[in-house]
C-alpha cells in the first residue's frame, strides 16, 4: 500500500466517501442528530435563557446562533468515530485490508463523507434561526465564508473522533467518551454566555478555547465585528488538531486492523 501514488490514494478516499454518502441516503435516520438536535438546542436556549441573559430573545439569538453552530458541528463530528468503530466490529475493515487501496483511504473517506452531515446541520440551523428572527448582518460573501469555516472546523476536529473510534472497542464506548469530552469543551466557552462572568481559571481557558475562537470568528462574519484575531486563533487550533490526531488515528488504525 505504501507504494500507491498520492493521486490514487486521494481517489480511493473519495470512493469510500461516496460509500458513506450512500449509507446516509439509504438510512436517512442517521441525520437525526444533525437535524433534531440543533433545533432543540436553539429553541431551548433562546426562549428559556435569552430574556434573562440578554434582556430579550432577539438580541440573544444574534449572539447564540454562531456559537451554537460551532457546538453542533463539533457534536456531529463524533459520529465518524462511532461509524468507523462499527465497521471494524462488523469486519468491514478486513475487506478493506485485502484491497489494493491506500492505507489511510478508509479513514479519509469516512471524514469526507461527514461533509454531508455538516452541511445538513448548518442549513437546518440557519433556516430555523431565520424563522425565529435571526438575520445575517453582513453579506452573502461573509455568509459563505462562515459556512466554509464551520465545515473546515468540523473536518479538522473530526480526526479526534476517528482516533477514539479506532482506539476503543465498542461504538457505545466511543460515543460515551466523545460526549464526555465535547460537552465540557462546548459549555466551557462563550457559546451561551460571555466569559467575563466566569471564575478566573475557567475564563482563562474559555478565552483561548477553540470553540470560543471559532464562535467569535463566525459572529464577526455573520453579525459584523472583529474577525482577524479569532480567525487566526481558530486556524492554529485546526492545524494543531489535524497535526496531532491524524497521525494518532493512523497509528490506532494500524494497531486495530
């Protein structure tokens, strides 16, 4: 496998990504977490806490939507690890191992297939938010950049889920561990409230959290405001996530299969 040309390896990854997309088309219930969950979180936090935290729900909605977009993209990324673990448990990877494909193709294919899930999540969230009163304060170009940035964020941090999926033995264990890791990461940020009211130790982390930085970058793109600083920090976190978790995922994959 190591002698397969780079272009063939890329094609293999896209071929396996198409396999993942076909699985979604045949089992659309796999999209429940990226269609129902965003709506539940958006409605619940807007109408339960918006008035208390921002004075009125309209102002809170403008602040909440970019942050909750990051939160739901991050939560959607854990599905790749669960599905890969399921494929390994069912022996699907034994077939891949016998095929003349690039060693990284099954993992890359699973990550690329998740683009469909991220797009659905973003569209559902923005449509429902618009119905509730959210308005993009900038322009179409900024909106498209925000969508692309959210997709890139999910693809980069998806490799953490892939690593956990290759490391643990059961899909249930993968889902449980990823939930434990993602929930503190998203709530320990400025997705729902500003960091100024947090204890000093928590504020210090929340201010540099990848979720906070990406949420601020999306707020700048969708609502207007500073973009360069949060965007630079977000890019550093995304590059670091791929640099750390891609090789770890490949190591765990070789060890597992």
